[in-house]
């Protein structure tokens, strides 16, 4: 991999789609095919391109993908989204505090707080990690990739939106991330992620108990065919999605939920979240993948109140990027960075630990 082949490895990032067009239909609008409606309201848009966007699931009505023959109705909210940013997006430097674990001339290790989006995207154009990086470190590389003549316009725009980034994690996932400060570090770190030449450990609190103490989940990860905001798991030999492998190991059992360690071989969007749902162990309080309701346990009102209290303490999915190890891009020395679980996740684990003990005493 050279400068012209750098790509940001997808550990996650909910905000992967960028809003290019948003229209709220007037109350007096009569029924009209959406491809004709958009063509009438948009300059330089051909009907064939609009139909192609619809086939790709990029035209949404009230946040749900529709086909080109959908009839628009009054007050419909129409959005057109793509995986690349619209040209008018500009990075804004913002003085946002960062938890810096390590820094030298070539890289920065941060402990990302939950709730922070990594880079600007659909619905989040400010307040992101990238906005903070632009403010704190003005000279972070966007990689030579953004300046090469071989790079496509789309790729250049994406690179300019991701200074120093070689990987991403979800908005509501906390934990360790590495950012490149030099061009050399950018290229070498990107190659390490691309070649999977590094160690990434996540901690996850999931619904249900496991029969085995450890295991491996293999299945292609691709965008859900009906819900474009989530990912789905397809057979390894399927033409859908990209090859993905997640290794897990049980750390502590609490009866109805389990604390596990996940080690990634690949870095796909929502990989851990989709893989765990696929085997029936959705992340605790993961709204997108069904973990925000009681999936295991009793029907007692007292138990429901206990779970609701846990949801209140941890208003996000229970996933933390615990550690990251790799060879330093300049010295070649192996370095490893670890982080403590954030307070919200640790508090819920403690509550489940206490609950499991009380259940054992009652038996």
C-alpha cells in the first residue's frame, strides 16, 4: 500500500452517510413519482441518476429507503444520502477537550469518550473528533492521497475530511484510537490496519450466556438490504458484504448478560455489533441491533425496573475499545495502549455483578 492507496479502516462510525439533499414536501403537493419530483426540484439531475440512487438505497423518505416509483405525499421528508460528503462541507476548528494517552512527533493516542462522532457526516457537521483535531493539531496530514492526480474527486473529499485518521470507531463506542501526525506515520499505520498487522481488543457487555468460553464469528458484513442505517451479516461465500472475522472470549458471566472480550481480525462498519446480534447476543442497550429491550431474564416487574435503571446509567451500547497494539511507524518498536472502562459501563457491570450474586444466594 502506498500514498495513493490509503483508506480509512472501518472500526465503525455510525455516521457513514452524508446528506446531499433534503426536501420537506409542501402540504399542497399532489401524488407524484419521487424520481420526477426530485428531478423537478434539482438542477443538473437526470432521471436515470435519480433512479440509480434509489436502487442503491440512497433516497430516503422519512428515514426509510424508497424506490423510484414511490409517490410523494404532503409533509414527506425526502433526503438523498451518499457515502461521500457534499462539496460544501468545510472543516471547522473547535476547541473540544481530548483525552490524550500518548503523543510523540508522529502519532497521538486518544481515549475517545462515548457520544463523540469521529468525523463530520450525515447530521453531524461539528463537534466531532476531527473538528477537535483540526483545532489542536493544525498540521495533521490528510495524506498525499488527497493531493494525487490518481485520486478520485470523491476520495479527495473523503481524505480532506479525515486528517490523521487511519481507523474509526462508532459514535457511542468509547476507547483507544490512534491518529497520525506525519505523512510517513499515516502511510505505515494505514498499511498496518489494511494488512491487519496489529492487535485490537474490545470489551462488550452482551445479552445472554455463552455455552463455550470462547469462539469465532465469521460472516460477511454489508449494509442491510432494507435498513440502510444498519449492517447485516451474510454467508462467507456470499457476494454481499465484505469478509469479517471476530474472535470472542468470555471474561465474566452474570447469568442474563455476559462480559466478553472481542478481538478483531477485520475492521468493518458495526462489525462487533452485527456479528454479536447474528449469534443471538446483541450488545446491551444497542438500540440499532435490538439490545435496548430485555432479551433474557424473568418477567418480574422488579427485574424490569433493574434493567431500566441500567439503561438509564448506560444510555448507549456497551462497547469499549480497550486496547490497541502495533509497531511504531518510525521506530518499529511494538507499543500497546490500554484504557480503563468508562464510568457508565463500569457502573452497569458492577450492578449486574451484584445482581448475579443476589440471584445465586436466592437459589
